């Protein structure tokens, strides 16, 4: 199901995005990887090509619609179409609302929500034209469970979960475009490094002590969803570490 498919991944320079690019490439997909850090993308490119895969890398800021359009067009220009879009780019600068970290709120909303919408808008017309495609949105357990210091972050991820369901209702039956929402719990990635609220230092340390999920676990879940039979739409996958309570 994945062999020779054209897969686009945002936020592919590290963590879940990086591992998803590797996993889809190993399964036979041609991968377009976008992110802001070109040095990390170059490392990804080298790893994929050394394994015999085909890859395109492009600098991408998902908060800019023009970047999202250019990213999709680069893939279409090289390979002719878009089969899979993985909206992975995201930020998690948790903070208590009373601390008024407005710049962080704005950035989270821009990346976590607007970026998903922009990237999807850039790819969806190519999918509707051929009545085939698969959109994978990386939400979070925070898209289901609200917790202190996650007020704005949870709001963005609840929005991604709702957006995913809206896409499914609009495009799955009419255009054969499958939609999957991935909702991970604690994953060992760079996300916690963006937390600047000093009152959350104990929380950050506690998560470091937990047996977290690995980025490869999420990548494997994405491969499962994308590789499922065409008649099956894996709408949601929720994953938590065994030791995570909420």
C-alpha cells in the first residue's frame, strides 16, 4: 500500500517527523521532508539515500501559507502528485495562563493549528482531483484531556482533533481521502525544551523520569494507519506510556 506513494511530512527535522520519514521511506514511499532546520534535514536526506530511498528536502515554516504551497508544489513538480500528508510540525511551550506568555500562545496557535490548515489546504486539491489520498494529523492526548498549564496547548490540539473529524466527514466518503488523527501521550522528543515557565520545572523533570513513548512508536502507528486496506479508514490512534495516568 505504501510502496511508491508520495509522502509529505512537516516538522521532519527531528523526533516524530524524522522517524516517520525514515519509516515511510523504508516501507517504499518517496518522501518530501519539510522543516525550518536545513542541517537536520540534510542529515535525514543522507540517512534515507544511504538506505536506497528517494527523498526531497525543503525549508518550511508552516505558519506561512506560501511556504506550505511551495512545499507541496516542489513534491508535485518532482513526482507528479501527493498521496500522503503527515501534519507533524508542532510546539508545546506549556505555561500557566496567569503568566500571560502571549507570544508563546500566538506561536502555538500559528504552528499547531494554522500550520496544519495551511499544509492541508495546499495538498487537498491534488488529492480531490484524483479522488485518493491520506491525511495524518499529529494531535495529542491533550486533544482529549485538558490539564493545568496546558490551557492554550490543549485548545490547539482539541482543534486539530476536531479539524481531523471535519476533514473525514467532508472528504472520505466523497473523495476517498482517508484521515487519521494520532494522539500520543508523553513522547521522548524535543517538545519539552520549549517550556519556559519556571514553575513547570518539576513537571519537566518528572516526565524525564517516566518511561516515555519513543518517536519510532508513533512512526510505526502512522505506518499502520497508512498501510491499512483502502476500504479501512483508521480515524484515531491514541497511545500512552503504560505508566502515564492521564
